[in-house]
C-alpha cells in the first residue's frame, strides 16, 4: 500500500468525547483520495478548473481505535477494483508510532464530468497505472455490523412521517461546506449527522437522561462503523432535515438509520446507517444499558428501516 497522507489529530478537531470527531477522519481520507488520484495519472481531479472529477457513490468506514488530541496519524491504501467509469479503493488510517489501525475506509467512486456529474470512461493513463496501485482486500476494512444490502428506493419526507422517524437535525448548508464544483464536501455528509445525533432520544435515551438530570453518568454516543449513500448533492443555501430511527439493537451496540432530506421536495440528499454504542465519558469505556433501558430500546426498533 502507498502512503497517501500523514498528519495528526488536531485539538480543534476533537469533540466532547475527548477524541477526533468522525467528520475529520473522512476529511483526512478525502485528502488521501486526492493523492491516490494524482498517482493514478488523474492530475488535480479536485481542482476547480479540471475536466473530470471523482464523486462518491458509497462510503464505508470502521472506527477501530480513538485518536486523542495531538495523536500522529498516517493513511495508506490503494485500489481494489475498477470498471469502465468507476473504481473501489481501500484506505487504512494508522497511529503514527504504534502502527495501530485507527480507522478503515472503503469508497466506491465514479469518474464524472465536474459540473453535470456525467460518468465517462477512465483515461488510458489511469488503466496503465492501475496495477501498480492495486491492493488486495483488507480484512480489517470489511463490514462487521452492517450488511451492505440494496438501499431503500422509497425514501421521502412523507415516508419518514409514516414510519414515525424522529427529527434530530435541521438547517442550511453554507458556502464553507462546498467543494470546488459547488457540491457539498463528502466529510460534511458525516459531520452534519454527527452534529445532530445528540438529539436522537430514541437511539440514545441514556444521553437524554443525563441532560435531564436523571443520572450522573456522562454518556456520549460512539460511532463504530458507518455506511453512507449519497443520492443528490446539496449546494450552498439548500436546506435539510434529518429523520432517524433504530434498525436493530444488541446487548452493547445499536444500528441507527439516518435519512437526510430536502424539506422542500421531500427527496433524500443522502442516507446512512451507523453502528454505535453509548460511551461512559468518565470511565472511557462502552456503557452497557440496564434491563429497563434495553427493553425501551428494543421496543423502538423498526426492522423494516433501511438506509
């Protein structure tokens, strides 16, 4: 695997859980993707004056070891498959000195025109360089708690109402969140959900209990794995609402599904599924709910819910 990025977890990238927020894992991975594209002969595919770019069709991430403020990190990886106008790649983020895996990323990318998003074939220079950048599948990066089934094709605001999905976030996208072609950056797909999940009372009732003063145990929600499916790419000024529900609950983890929707049209901007667990912020370990809390969670499960 080629080294594609090296840096650290900045203090300002860390959140109330005391470690790097999930959005910045994906931001650093995006830099690694850009470097891999250059090695593959694609030049500056994320430059504003380019004639071709890469757009994510699916993103899968596993968070395997937290990165505390100042932690040195690096990313290496390569391509695992390509077709006429698409490719799959795997990235591995490691701690700089111990080599411990912090996170893995599997991305499906389309080679498209920058403004229209029209797919077109890879240039010859890419196919000539592909083999030197190809890697075998990385076992640690394979899905664990998420089944990559077909996505739900009936997602809408109306259906969210029918399913009784909780509204956990809303707002408008800013120009600071846009990439070079006016589309939202891929790291924001994760960041907007991360910034809203504190409101997901059905999914994390333990956090609500703390904020209501009913318990002294400080609980946060730790994301362990996620699959993100972009559907339409918002632009600056577009509004969104996030509707969420529980898909499954186990003794320690729970599967959360988020639909990020356009409140004007009702259509989805993107959807995601996450495997998450409550974390005791003082003990620095995962928190296992009691019997009553577990029963409350299980009663809220919507097994038909899909990203």
